[in-house]
C-alpha cells in the first residue's frame, strides 16, 4: 500500500471533521430511532479514532521532515 503525503493526510483529516459535523447535526436535528442514534454515535466515535490516528501519523511525518511516496 502506498503511503500518503502529509498534504493528503491533512485533506482526509479535514474531510473526517466535516463528516463528523454532519453526524452531529443529524443527532441534534433529526428525529431518529434509538438504533439510528446508536449507529451515528458509534460512527462518530470510530471517525474520531481514525482522525486521531491520522493526526498522530501526520505529526510524525512533519517532525521527521519526511515525504513518503507521493500520493497527493
């Protein structure tokens, strides 16, 4: 698997952040079933874990000054 560039990782982190905001809006504004609410909450936590991992990886790349195989 090709490694992502710091720029690509930053783009993915931003996309996850926007998707989380969408989930939060749905949780606040829509009439959802208990199951839908649980699914959205679980997805939100999963996205947060992915985002945290990507942020740590991004910081590692930046601190090393490395540029992995170009992917974006």
